[in-house]
C-alpha cells in the first residue's frame, strides 16, 4: 500500500460537477493498493498517518500531528501510484490490486484511519474520474509505502 500525504490548507473533490468532499487545514491522502496488501498494511499505514508529526507546534517546529491540530482528513483512491515505469514510456499497472480487492482495502483503510485519528475522514469516489483541488501548505509532501517500514 502506498500513500502520498500532503499537508494542505484546504482540499476538495469534485465528481460530475458536484463537490462531494472538502476539508480545511489537514491532510490529503492519495492511496494506492497493490494485490499483495493485507489488513496489516491498512493498520500500519493508518496509524503512521494519524501520528505523523508534520504540522507546526507553538514554536513553529514540525512537531504536531493531524490529531493535535484537529485537522481534516481527505482520502482519494489512486491506482496510478502502483505504476511501474521501468520499461518503455507507458506505465504498467500490473501491481495494482484488482478493483474489488482495492475497494475493500480502501474502505477498510478509511475506517481504520478514522478510528486511529479519532475523526471523520472525507473521501473521494472509488474508481470515479475526480477533480482534486488542493492548496498545499508548506509545501509538505510525504511518500509512505507499507512494504518499506525501515
């Protein structure tokens, strides 16, 4: 499971011209699922994200988590994070989970992140063509891979 987390001032998702999700200051999480991912990946990644200290504390140091600042969370599925670009110029998505498995783990992840962070998690629409708008804060962008826990 891979995630790109971006610290944002605000973020939103539009599907078919309708704004379906919106957060203020918080984290936008782009989530990719591989066919090898399990519940262990869901739990590790959701805990890591909920506790990641990438917001400024009162001294201006990156020492606060999304929980500490009472920030928003928005999760958007993005199978293209599983792209392999080793050969040629056309990405291969063979490592991406099949849609039914990816959707199940995506939904589990959203639920687990909500439990870990003790707050509601906004979401995009799995598999939909989405317009994701965000205003980066910093910018701060972190890439996490549940298979690389070193």
